C-alpha cells in the first residue's frame, strides 16, 4: 500500500477513524474522572557510610563497592515480607473494613489453608502492599533510599510510608540483635564448659603439686642441679686427695724421712734441732773428758732418746698416711653414692618438672581459651542489647495535597495516541473488508490495459436525482 493510497483511504473513511478517536479520548477522560483517586506519599532513609562502632572489628568506613551492595541489601529488606508484616501489625490494617471486605472476596476463591485466621489476612495485606502499593527507589548518586506508598487516602499514604521506614529501621536492628543473641547464648554455653575444664585442669595441677611437694619447680630444680654440681666437684677433689694419699703411702716403705708430712712437721724439725745440739754437745764432751765419762754417757742417752722420738713421730706420720688413705677412700665412696642418689633425684625432679610444665601449659591454654570466649561473649552481649543502626529516617512523609493517579492530562494524551492508532487501524480494516478503487494506477494494476482517459469528480445530487460531473 502506497502512502498516497493510504491518504485516500483516510480521506474516504475519516468519519470512522474520527469516531473511534473521539470514543477512546472520551473513555480516557471518563475513566480518569470515575476511577478512585490514589495519593502517593514518600519518606526517605539515609545510610551512614561508617561501620557500626558496637560491632566487632568496627571503626572503619565502608568502601564504595561494599556500600553499594549494602544499599541494595537495604532495598531488598524494605521490600521484604517481614517489614510489610511489621507495618500491617503496627497500623492494624487487618481491621480496616475495606481490606477485610476485599479479603473476604479473595478468600472465597482461595484454598482453605489461606483462609483460616487473622494471620493469613495479615500475610495477604502484606503481599498486597508489596505488589501494588509500595515502591522502593535507591538514589543513584547518594546513600538515600526513597519509600513511596500509594493509597486512596492522603493520611493513610503518609502513615504507610513512615511506617515502612520505621519498620525497616527496626528490622535492621532485629537482624543485628537476633544473631548476636544466638551467638551470646552459644558463647555462654562454651564459657561454662571452658570454665569447668579450666577448674578441672587447675585442680589436677594443684593435686600434682601437693603430691610432689613442688611449688616453684624451676627454683627447686636449680637447687638440685647446683647440689649435683657440688657433689661432682667434691668427688673430683676427694679422688685427687685419695690418689695423693695413696702415692705418699707407697713412699712410706722406701724413705719415711722424705715424706712431705715429715719434712713439714714442726715437732720433728724441733726434735732434729735438739738432736743436732745434743750430738754437738756429746762430741764436745767426748773431746774434753772422753767417752767413758758420765757426762758423755748422759749425752749419748739423750741423743738416743731424741732419735727414738724422731723415729716414733715419723712412724706416727707414716701410719697416719694409711689412715688418711682409708678415710679418703671411704669419703670417695660416700660422695659417689651421694652423687648417684642426687642424679636420680635430679632425673626424677626433671620428670616431675616436665609433667608439671605440661599441666601448667594445659591450665594456661584453658585460661586463654576462656578469656577469648569471655571476650566474645561480652561483645555479643553488647551487640545483642544495641538499639542503634546505621540507617536513619531522613524525611518524614506528609499527607499529599493532590492525588497522584489517575492523571487526567496524561490519560488524555495516551487516549489521543491510542485513539488515533485505533481509528486508523479500524479505517484500514474496513478498507480491507470492502476495498475500493481510488487511484487510476490501481486500474492499470488490476486490468493490465492502458488507460485512455478518466472522468473527473462525480457527485450525486440527491435533490434532483441527476449526476453532476466536474
């Protein structure tokens, strides 16, 4: 169909198109005037970019990506059934006569499980609000979320918008408090179990310390190690003394006078001095009066007596060397036995020290676990008692002065567009059902013969029953 033919059709059937156009526009105007008016109220909430200072690990600022995700989450929360049910319960919408009447109409066609009490009507109203009355719009360049509610009454619209904002804030608090309470309950149970475990391990350590007499294991072990070192030193010293005494004892049979004890003896040295004096005096007497003189005999007796005393003292010293050797041997044996006993004591104490260290480590580990759980319990208790959130109502909805729908001017424009399209479509439909030849080129297309001439416009004059040819 050419555009020229299209214009011929419209010119021929303009009355049909105009009638349909007028009917649609009138219908749009009538619908705009008849349909009940709807009022839209809008409240808004703003999200604080700073993280919750009460929550664990808080104190920072949400990144742009996390904030965008958080805003999207808040939009979903506001549009959730939980928030809608809270609004229904807060405003008592289940008692609204109009909603009850609508619910009764719906419940006649629904299954029995949907019509068994007040809870179901609340669910239906919540779903009705979410699907038909609520619109949640996040701002593109800010952290503000607009909550718009459409309602037949201005005051009802504003109350619903504010109720949704408040319910969203309260739901956010609940979403933080409920998990915190669950964690607090779990941490409380774990704290009790860990405290009992700590008490058991502390009692085990205390019983072990009481049984072994070990209080400060490190100090006692140091003392015992020092005693072991002393005994080792004494053993080495007494072994040296024993070897020395044995060596001197072997020298007794060879030459007693060369013994160091003999040489160092003051008594023997004095006796030898007296002996030298007595021998010198004897020699003097012998030279002066002869050997048969009584003085010489007395001096000889003195010399013999001094020699006998020297031999006696030397014999005593030699005999004492044997006794010293025996004493040193006995002392060495005693110290060796004490050293072995001390080694066993140190080994036993080390074993007890290791066991006590293990018990002490168990106590410290249990205490550390209890401290960590107690800290988390305190944090969870703090979070479970919070009544704050980072979402704040920015603007409160007020009853709108004018209705938001139906919009008369918009409906008229839409009616004109739709009516024009429908009118043209109907004109073309009538043309298809009753086609007419409206152009000489169509004659050539239909008959396939050349056109020799054409008659001008013919108009029928009904008053004189004759044709007028232009």
